[in-house]
C-alpha cells in the first residue's frame, strides 16, 4: 500500500514550551525552507514546503521550542 501524505493547505500542530502546549498553525506553501514566525499577538505560525511531512515539521518545532519560548516573552 502506498504511503499517503497529508497535503491539506493548513493544519495545527502543538509544541511544548515551558510546560505549556502552544498551538502552531502550519501552512503548506511554495517555499524552499521552513519559516517559523512568532507574531506580536503571541500566535505562532510555520510555513513548510508542500513536500515536507508533518512529522518533519513537528520535529522542527520540537527542536525550536526554546527559540519559540524566548520570542513569546
């Protein structure tokens, strides 16, 4: 059976930051890199290439949890 990939344009992943679960809006776009943003209102978004798996996006968010925490302060 072939592996299927979630190709929906937008979804939400969670990342643990300082003991709290923070929702991250993940959007598939025509980009080459993963682009992580923390907005002034405290929302977090991640743009990923269409070919990037959600597993890879979650791993990226887990590695960047300290960066997210620093920018939420």
